[in-house]
C-alpha cells in the first residue's frame, strides 16, 4: 500500500487545549522500531486500545503513535459530554435489545473513565451533572415530545424542566422547556485525553507528532509503518483513526468528514456571574439535532456549539475567514441566550472533524488479517471511542466477553457514498437545509 496519507490539519485555536498548561516535550518516532502491537491514533479509541492491550500482555511492547499531540485532535475538541443514552437516531432503532446493548456499552465506558480519572488523579472537571435537552419554539417542542416517548419506551428516567426553573439554572430565558436525563457526565475533554495519555501503562510507548505516511506489508504477515524519521514493524495493527481510516485505504467512500465548531468566553468575573444569574457546570443539547449546544463549565466559561461543514480535506477545508463567519454566527446565538452578557467576549473559536456514515452505522472489527479498526462514531465519540477501543483490543487478542458480543451486534458496515461531485453537493445541501429548518432553535 503506497498511497500518501493526508494528515490532520487542525486549527490552533482550540480553547480546551489552550486552557491547559504548556505540554512537556514529546517523544517522536525515530529509527527502526519493533512492536508486538502498534496502535495509530491517540484519541479516546487508541488510548483505550493501547491500555487494554497492555493489561492483556504486560510484557508486550505496544507503540501508540499519533500525528499530533495527544488531546489536540477530535477527542480534545468536543463539547465535553460523555453521554450514556444512545444517539437520537439510535434511539429510534426498532429493536429494544439493540438500544439496551448501546446503553450497557456507553455506561461501561463511563465507569471505565471514572475509574481511570480517580486512580490517576486526572484533573478534568469530571462531573456527574446529567444533561438537559432544550427546546426554543414549536419545532423543538415537537422533538422533545418525541424524545419523551422514546425514553418511556426505553424505560429510562427523566424529568421535564419548565421555563422558570430552567432559566434559574441556565441564566437564560431563551428556552421554553427541557428534558433532564441524569446519566450524562461532563468533563474538560483535552484535559481528560492528555491525562489518559500521561497515565498509560509502562509497556505502552507513546509517540507524538509522528505522522505515519505509509503502510507496507512486510512479507511475513506483518506491517511496516513508515514515518518521516523512522518506522515501526509489527504483526498486529489497530487503527483508532476515525475519519482518517480511509487515508490508510480502508472504508473508502463510506465515511463522511464533518466539522462542527465551538466558541467560548473567557471565564466570567464575579460581577459578570451575578449578572449571568445561572448555575455552574451544566450542559444542554438541542432537541432539534441541528440546533445549538450550550455549556457552562466549572471555571465559568460559556460555550456555544453549532454550525456544520463538509470538510473533504479535513482542516484544510477551513480558513480564517470561515472561522470568523462561524464566530459571528455563534455570537448571535450567544446574545439570543445571554443578552445580559453583551460585554463578555469570546476568547477562542475552533473546529473538530469527526466521521459520520449515511446509514448511521459504526464500524468495528477486523479489516484484514492483523488489522483492526474502530471508525465512525457518528458524533458521540467520548463514550463510544473508549468502549470500542477497549473491545478492539479484546478482539485482537481473542478475549471473549458479553461486551464484545454487544459491540459486534450493534455495529456493521457504513454504507457506500455516491461519487463526487454528487456527494459534496448532497452533503452541503443537506447541511444547509437542516440549518434552515432549525433556524428557530439555533
């Protein structure tokens, strides 16, 4: 396989990452290396896979390699929700057992992350805060009614939160109603991912800023991973590369690269907190999936996330002018919700690329002998990446479990995409139509 890899090209304006202390110098791939297992991609999936491999084989040499610093990619750029409930589309699956499997998997991931945070003292604003799903107008309220029906079918606890109570929590009168579900956790994603990277087992070697440019069969059933200044020989390769899996020749024309954007404020001052009038540490997702996600962090920052772009060249599909336009859109959404904070500026606006599939199906499994992948989280990456990476390691070493059976039952093959230019036109049109239809909820 000789195709040149298109690398990540993330912006340098991620607020989560900027809020962290300056990272220590990293170790890079240099010279010819041998590994019992190699894992590409040090996000939630890759970190979990490497950790689990080390638990199974504490004497093995495991190399985890990433093109960027840990926490700099998609896993450190999300809105900081670790969601237990299946995604909106998965909630509509006709098979109740399918949804119960997803619940079990997500909750196992949450328990796993909590144990690691406590064991390793990872300071990442981890909080069992639950989640609000909010509606502004009639369109959003109709979605909330449907959400209530799905939760009742699933037998999951929830409660309605009316405007007056909601405004006391959010510091905003913008929302009509919300449904609160208690199982979601909130966190600082870049802090969590970098903390997981620092606390890997001793037999996992983390190599950062070491893009793998090419994969080559070694003629003995294994692989050679070629980097700029070195290579890795390994008999077993695990890919925690999400959308970039297609760059290595797998799942071609089955994944869609989509970027979503967020902006946040600097921390509010004491006087601004009094003007704000709401609580700390909450998260709200829109009842209408194309609406606006809002968060208030433990360190007093308000976050607005909306706007979706089809990015076939990943970060290179964006520009400074695009981010300025996105920030202006975020500002309008912010002032609709918090007009009393008109003098509070945004300090950062950033994007993150994730993979979706047209049939909303996640891939998990063996791609060919010796190559395994978890790809396409469909926008719920923290929990899914953690459990799918863990189970991918189990699959690679032949360890059977109920969780492995569950994840194999709920995953499959993402559907094929139409060829360009029809794909790009269709995706862009779909995004524009969703934004137009959901304009009252943005």
